[in-house]
């Protein structure tokens, strides 16, 4: 519904985009990581692993038949119908996903650790011009849980009415033969910040912390609620990351300050404590009897109504007091080589793989983009993978000298080559420097070794 100059309008039609060559409806397909909420557009080819956390992406992570909404049409609604009231009661399942901008093929973000003394309690990542998708997966309470999207007349652009809440007021002329189920989404670029705790917490804690930090940021930087948005990732019911983004056009540069300034987040935490009716120095509760858990003078607002049943200010008192004493340490302009090397080291399956990575690092050669990368179409999992060079790297220890393993390795190599991948094998007894020099296009030029 759109409310404008005292009138009410119902969005009932979308102006669709069609492919110029095929004249088919333009659709997108994405995979959204169920662990971190990172988005992957798979129209350019299959994506097997999350580019952000490295998790193997499952078929259930894929969202198909997505239609981007850019221009819509609304018609005047002179009365509030039972359809509208029921629509508001049921609500939509909105999924948010994001993708950092890239520089030379690498994600461009600034990583910051939040520490109390030397103990890390959270990690933040800030990115300029982060691509954000908001996807309407369907009604929150739908008959078939795995059925996504809504019925759309792809010839005329009219939305079909939900049969569960239809009140017979649908006057739009539908072309029944052209009705198709689609998943609508919108896309934009905004400055964004992810906030991830060192230890996992339940949905009540995360919902309360989400509301508290948003209120704290708004207080410190004098923002209107509409200027800052925050969504839980990867989903509403599984909250591991708080995803903040500047909702207003242009942004105010607030999130960059929080990531870069050592005490900015601590100031936000102190403001959040005050908003929650606590003394930020002593933790003393100044709340009234009507605010046992939360009230509209502290954490409750119109925008977080779905979370009201979870929010309890008492849950985050201890953590906010920790945060108020914390310092933020920025690690660089974007994910550093050392950060990336550390991630690759943690994914190693053997000491030989670690030795190969160390040799690579000491020679200042290019690090692989992924470790233990699954290429499901070839039933192969290379030890390392260079996504920009489409190259699979295997580090072969003594077990690969056995005849059965040699045969299996040859079959894997042939499958990968047949699919267009370059395959490079580093035998444990081979001259690794000679192999590095042979594939300069992949590894770069050796230095210092």
C-alpha cells in the first residue's frame, strides 16, 4: 500500500522487462549462503562455494525465477478491505542478501576487530557501494512452505490475489494462460557494515542487540529511523550477523566512522545503555514498572514490530557494558593478504598443504582465492582454487603414489580438463619452484626466493 496526500493506493501491477533477443521475461537466479547471507548471482555459471565464508552451497540455497521490480503501477483503493488487513497480519518473508564491491577480483571491505583488552568480542566489515538485494520469498504463513514467490500475469503485469486472503475485490483483468510464479526483488548499492559476534547467541539476544545498536547509532549520529536500516543474516529465524546499511540516498558516512574510529562503537554502546534505561557507568536500572522488557521509549518502534516478542533489554546489559569499554582496531583498507592467508591455513587438511601455502607466501606469489573448493559438476574438490584463472591446484602427498589413487587422480584431472579447468598438481617430491615458474600467469613472478 502507498499512502499519498490523504489517499490510499494499492500496488497491483509491475512494468516488466523482457529480453530483447528472446522476448522472454528477464529473470535472475541467486544462491544465498545459509551461513552468512552472502549473495551469488549464478547466471554467469555454477557457484559451488560461498565467496565470503567458503561454505559449500546447497541446492536449497538457490532462489530461481527472480524478477526485479523497478517500476510499478498502483490503483486507488477507497476503502480498507479485509484483504488488506489480512495481508498486514500475515506478513511477507523478506530475505536480505549482499555482496561487497570488488577491486581486482577481491572483495573490497575494511575489517575491524572489536576487543576488550586483548580479547576479541566481535568482528565488523565495512564496504562502500555494497550491492544489496531485498527478496520477497512469499507469504510468511503460506500453505506450501517450499513454494516461493507470487503468481504474476507476465503478459499484462498484474499480480494475482492471494487465495488465502482474497476478499473478492480483485478487479484486475488477468490472462490466465500467461500466469507464472515469480520471486520479486529490488536491488541497490549502499554503504554497509556487518557485525558478527565471536560466540553465537540465540534469536532473543540478537533481536535485542539489533534494536539497541540501531537506537545507539541513531542517538549518537542524530539520524532519523528511516536513514538507517538493519537486517539479521542469514535469516529472520537464524541470526548470526547484523547487517547495517545506510538507507537514505547518498548516506551520511556513519557506518564508515563506526568501523574506522577506535572508540566510535563504544560511544554507540553507551548511548544504547542510556536508551535502555541503564546507567552506562554502573549498569543501574532506571526503567519504570511498565518497561520490564522493553517499551516505546527505549527499544520498541514501528519498524521492528515483528521482533517485539523477542526484545528484552535485560538480555544485552552485560554485553553492552563490555562493548562500552571496547576498542575497534581496523586491519586495513580491505581484507589483507595476512587475513586471507590465515583463512586458507585454517582450511588446510595436511601439513604438506600448509608448507605449500608458506612457500607461496614467502615467494610473494598470488594466493588462491579458495581452499577445499568443491566443483560439484566434476565431482572434484581441489586443495586450492584460483577463481579468476579457473585453475584447480592439488597438493599430492605420498598417498598419491599408490596405483589406485593415481588412477583416481587421473580421472579427476580428465573431468576437470574436459570442463574447461586448468589443473596443476604439486607432487611432494617435485621441484615446486619450477612449477611456479611454469605457470606465471596463475601464480605471478617469484620474488625473494
